[in-house]
């Protein structure tokens, strides 16, 4: 069974941010992690379902409304992961 888009996003995020990997591995494919020139944010381009997707890290110093939403989501996702896996 193929992973869903949501599962794939979480897997890429985990590898890039939690494990600080140099590349995200999805199946047999490896997608290199690069840094943006201006802010040094992590960026990874990968393919899902024939579509090219770009994952881009959030600037931790930003004060935007979207940054707050992302941090709330990640906190909630980590809570759910802990609850589901016991880790």
C-alpha cells in the first residue's frame, strides 16, 4: 500500500528536521536537502504522485500568523505521534 500525501509530508519533515538528514528518502528515491541562499532555510524537492513538491523550512524568527499556525500544527502532530506510538 502506498503512503498518503499526508504521511509522505510527515516522513519528509521527520527526516529533514528531526533527523537532520542530508537527503530525504522515499522508497528507492533520494532527494537532496539544500539550503536557501538568503535565510539558510532547509529545502527539499521531491515527487509525489507524479507532482513535483517543494518542502521549505519555516524561519524560526518570523512573527507571522502562518508561522504560528505551523508551530501549533507541529506541536499537535508531535502530541498525536506520542499518543499513537507511545514515543
